[in-house]
């Protein structure tokens, strides 16, 4: 069975959890490079572009709307659980499969010690690292910048050590919630990333109302205003031009004040009961997965 997940450039915290978390939950040598069976784990990776001949084994993934809907009823998909009810509704799956994002299973793994001296941390979407100026903004605001392209253990330690996490990165919020760090979710700069937030939040009965965060520069303002990624040549040229620099500087200061205001807002946290229930259901699914495939791996 081949571990399958999105691998971006730069790497993205939520996706990279796949490379570290599953080894603490599944038997040694559970994975190999056999492409006939694909383990589809953390991320919005229920997509249409897998091989039609491969068996897709879904464990806590979600449909994110990034591709057209796959035909999950063609006999090549096997679902153990999915991220939330919007995924089951979109794909015509049984509602009982909507448990939570698989990253909540970090609760069942060894964790790094909390990082010291973090009061409020901000973790942007990984695309906002290149598009935005969030390190500068966080320095202006007196808030710890948490880089989602850094190794998962480092990010987890920072989340554990924080009193509050402000997150544009969905897995910044998911991991904060799982590890019981209060969090505030902000509306992503690009609209395409918003569907999945509501999917996860509904699974844990979170009344999710994303907060507005002022863009950190003109490229992000462009993305926010046009609904595009802000990565086209025209957007990049205009937003990096000399006349744009005073506006970029103004955006940085406005974004810093916006972060400071959010740091005083009431944070989110799912109920302990909802989190325990989802964790138990996810672990039951993992036990079933191991019962089905782990024995075969052990004696192969």
C-alpha cells in the first residue's frame, strides 16, 4: 500500500503530517510503494485524478472542491472515515463516515514538548508565505509567526506552547483544536480554500464564523478582491512595482493591527465531548484498517 498525499513546494504542514504521524499509528512496514493500493490520508485529497485501476483507501481525508468530484461508487474506493459532513453530502456517502480530519489522531501519538515563550501565534496558509508579508506583519504586531513550511514537529511544539493560535492554515486550527489550544480561524485570502473549513468544523459541532484579517500587501488584496490566486504575471508586476510600495507598507501596518484585534477576540474550541467522541470513532476505524491490512502486511 502506498502512502499518498499532496506534496507542495514549499511543503505544507497539514500535508506533511502524513509523513510523520502514521508511523505512530500503523504497523511497521504497513506502507510500500505498490501503486495498486493507495492510502489516502490527511488533506483534501479525495480527487478524481487517481489511477482508475488503483484501489483508493480513504482514512480521514476530505473533498475540497479542488478538482471535479470523483466517482467514489465505481468499486475502487474504500472509505474508513472522512473529514466531515460536507464531504459525505458532496460525494453521496453514508453520513456516519463523517468523523473528523485524520490529523486529530495526533492526540494518540507522542508529541514534542511545548515551545516556550509563545503567547499568540499566527499560522498562515502555506501559499500566503510567498504571496504575503506575514513575518513582517507578525513582528509589527508582537505575535509569533509560525511557518507552515517548517517541519511538523516544530509547528506542533509551537502550537502546544501557545496560549492562542490565529490560523489561516486549516490544519493550524485542526491541530490546535485537537491538542486543546484555543484558536481563531480567519477567512483564507483565496476563496477556493474555504469549503474544507466548514466540512471539518461541522464534524466537531463547531460554530465556525471565520474572522476577517486585513491583507498583508497588494497581492493578497488582489486575491481577496478578485477571487484569483494573485500569482499571475500582471498581478505580480503591478503589486511589486515602485508605486505600489507605499500601499504595501500601509497594508502591513493595517494587517498588524488586525492581528492584534483578533488576539483579543473570543477564541474557538470544540467541546471535550465532541473531541473525545471523534477521536474514539477515528481510532476504531484505524483498528479496523489494521485488522484488514496489517495482518497481511505482517505475513507478506
